[in-house]
C-alpha cells in the first residue's frame, strides 16, 4: 500500500472511530510505528487530523462534544466496571461531590438505596438517580443548564462549590494524559470541574481508557490534581506507569 492510500484509510478510521492510535495502525498496516507517525504528521500539516498523545483525532475534534445520550453508549461495559470499582471509595457516611458525566451517572445508579451520604452535584441525571434514596441528603447545585451535558454551569455553580469542603469528589473528563492534563470541550464546564476539584480533599477520576491521550479545547487540571484514576484494562501498563509517575494511583477495572 502506498503512503497516500494508507493515509486515506487512516482518515476513514479516524472519522468512524473518533480517534486513531499509532500502535494499532502500525499493526493493521504492517508498518513501523515511525511510519505511522510520519503519516499522522503529514495529515496534521494538511489540516486533516490533529495529533494528540499516542495518535490523532479528526481536525476540529478539540471543539466537538457529542450529546449525553450518544456518549452514554460508548464503552458501556467499561463504564459499568469503573462505576462498580468506584463504590469502594464511598464511605459509610460522609459527603461527596459527583461531577457531570456518563460514567459518574453510572456510579450514581449503583449507589445502594440504603446509603447514608451527603451528595452534592450540578448534574441533573445524577440528581435524578439519587432523588429516591431516603438516606441521602441530596444538594443540587444551580446555574445555567447546558443541554448537551444536562449540567449546571456559570456563576451560581461556581459560587456554590466555593463554599463546600467535601470528603471525595468523583469527576469525569473528555480527555486525559500526562502531557495534556484533564480537558473538556467547553470552557464553562471546565470552570465548574476546576471548582469541584478545589472543593474536595480527595479527587477520584472515573474515565474509560478511550479518553486516554485525547485533548480538548478547555483544560481544567493536571493528573497531579487526581488522587486516584479508575479506568479499564484498555489503558496500557506503560500509560498507567506514566500517570502514576505524577503521583496518581491507577486502578484498571
């Protein structure tokens, strides 16, 4: 296969999957990783792809944000395992923050009905999951609701989180990497996530491995701000070690 043919196929895969990674492409095309990197560099120069850690995403993807329902279908089994593992971080009693995100909603869905917790959230789907738990003191943070994520943002949400000292915050992200940090497409959403991190003594990131290496427009923190990352076994041991070198514990569920 000639380089232009290979690059055209790389574009097709990136468009269908939302991202490509160097090692998978090298195996698929039976070429070296360095050859794939040259392909990605050429496509990046042409404005057709955007290179990120370990691979590339379609041009313009940094600002792209799928709807909540669409994102919920991606890596569903992995998200269920992550949510189940996150239950181990819940105390018998205490106060927690649950961020907006499809994996954090799954955590809310598996919190036992008999739990006795104080829960703060700015995510309407999280609140809906917990509203019938009699032992949970549920606090819904207000603000402008973003339709795409069903989450409250802007000044009201930021001022509410400034008054909170939570035991644990369970946060979500659209992308994470040691170099790119924690990122999401929307600046207002990023500001609230930053406030959530500042409002908790312990921060637990729930993110499937497909978000590893992805970078989006708005950065809201570094992995060094995260005490524990719960992800799935799709995250390679090498990437896990790189993350742990920043002081973050990694659990691959």
